[in-house]
């Protein structure tokens, strides 16, 4: 079916009002949940084929997070849909005010390849909960997962939810259409294209991008905990995580010890008898593998660095300088640059000299330093003594700022993102305050000044 024809049918369906009721939305969420569970083994096989992602990683970082989002909305949707009454002012006496959340209409969801299932389904769940129709465009870089997503979503009427397969040509055709909301997850470069295309139709967009998320470890940090969490977060998904700790600032006094502990932790996590586990994830394709291998500086190599096919082993580099190649772009791979520091002000100044990151991490027990880092830097989100896990908390909004994105989602914040906040003022037709109508007399002026809290004489002075 052609994309234009799909959109016409979706527009027709939306205008019938069928997607608006609570019962309809809940039923669609339940259908999606059942379809995911039905295709779970197919999903696991697809992840293994596309990315060498093991069952544990696929379940914990992809499937379970999507199902949790469905569970949240099944429990809270009715309350989120309920109109919110607000007080009205004397100027509108007597009246009632309320705020209702209405769907945008036709939503386009463009998802990435690094977490191809979870980052497709989570926004789709929010779109369903919001009462929209949806066009889903999964990434062509993970073809087996994309096909499984299509299989899962084929239970829906295409006039309600449609999956569009393909690559750049299909992306281009979709972006040339008129949508009511576009939700895009991916790179900053493509995000700019999406924003430019959307602007032609004044279409609101949500951009979930990325950037170089810094991590700071000061001399007061619990070193064992810091190393364990940073190593896990850095090499999760082979580093192909938009909120992975990109580079690590470590205080000079614990620098050598930190590097030593990192290498020990890597060996403990990912190696058996000196061999890398067969569950370590692949880089998504040859192009990205070559890009990453070009960032490895053998002169600064502490551990790893070997590349075999699409497999890059966990790699550590020390004494990295700010002008090194690895510091010029988001790494998005299993390479950890470690930089020594002595003055936290210099660290903060460096972070602030770059684009605002999607995440910032600080390991410390120094409350003053933590406050400095949090208050003097800007990022999409912050974790103190942890990495990545803020993404899993549906009570917190997840999203970027500046070059790392715009808009946020998860839990109730997803509902807010996929609906428009519409105000309704309902005024009594039988009682009228005539002060707003001409002729405008001194008496009316005095009333206005009184209402504003000052008198006309003071205003004249």
C-alpha cells in the first residue's frame, strides 16, 4: 500500500472518533501486549541474528521495558485521560475551566537500530494511549528485528497502525508527508533533517538524539561500585547506547587504581579463560565497525583493541587528550577513554564548552562537588553514583536538551508528549460583567487598576 493511501485511510479513521474512547485505547494496548508475547521467541532469534544479543539482554533491555510501559498505561490511562478542573479568575466570573488531553492525530514514529524493539514499542504505546493513529518506521539496519516488529503490529488495522519497511527512500517519502506529530530517535545529523522537513508543515516533533555523555569519578567515590557500574554501562549493547558513559574523567589521585580495577572488571564480566564470551554483542554493520576501529589509538591502549568481523572487544584507552579523534564524536561503541583531572572546575568548563549531552554521570560522596556538577552543567538527565538506570524509571522524564534532543517521554510524560493540552472555558450565559465592553470610563479604569493591584496615580508617577 502506498504511503499516501495509508495516511488517507488513517485520517479517515481518526476523524470518526473511534480512537478516542478509554475502552478502545485499553483494548489496543492489550492486543499489543498479547502479540508481543506471542512473538517473543521470534524476537529473541531476530536479536541474536542481527546483533548477537543474548536472551538475557534482549529480555531486560528491550522486551521487558516495552511490556512495563504497557503495564503502566493499563493501570493509569483512565486517570491520565480524566479532565483536570482549574480555578478561573474574577475577570471570567462566573465560569468553569478545565484542561483536557486530546490526541494529536496522525503520528510518525521513526526508530533506531541500537535498541530497535524497545525504542519502537515504547513511543507506540504512548501513541496508542494518547488516542492517535500511528505509522511505524523501524530501522533497516536490523532487518530481522524490523520484520518481527511488522509481524507483531500486523494484528492491527493498517488504517490504525501501519509498519513501513525500507531504508532511506522510504524515510524520505514519509518525511515528505504531513503528520500531526513526529517522534524520532537517532543521530543528530538525521534529527536535523527531520526537524527541517517537519517545519514545512509546522509539525511538532520529539527528537531523542544522543551525544558524548561524560562521567566523573572523584577521589571520594566508592571505587568498587563506580567501576562495576561504569563498566556495565559502557559495554552494555557493545557501547551502542545513546546514554552510555562516553568518556570518563577520573581524579588524578585514584587514576591508576581506577584503570586497574576497570581492566579487572572487564575480564570478570566478559572473559572466560582469557577468551571473550560469545554473548558479547556485535557492532551493527561493517561501516560502523570501521569507524570505531579508526578511533582506537594503539599508543594509548590499555586493554582490548582487537577487531574480528563485527566484533570489537571491550577496549580501554588512557591519557586521552581533548584533541584526540575519539573525543571529536560520540563513540557509540565499546571503547572507554579515561582522562585524568585535578580541578573539577576545569572538568565543568570542558563539559560546558561542548554540546549539551543526553546524560551526565557523577560518582562521588562529596555533596558540594555533586551540587557543583549538577547546577553548573546542563544535560538531558543526571545520575549520581549510577549510569543509565534513570532511563528505566517511568516516574522520571527521559529526553535531551539542546543538541541531544527535545521533548521527553516515559510513563505519564509519554502521555503528555503524545497529546495536546487543550483548555476549555465554560462561561455562564446569563450573568455578564460589562467592564470589558465600551465605552471605557474612568470608573472602569479604576476597577482595572484595582484588579491589577495598584492605582492609577501610582501608575502615572
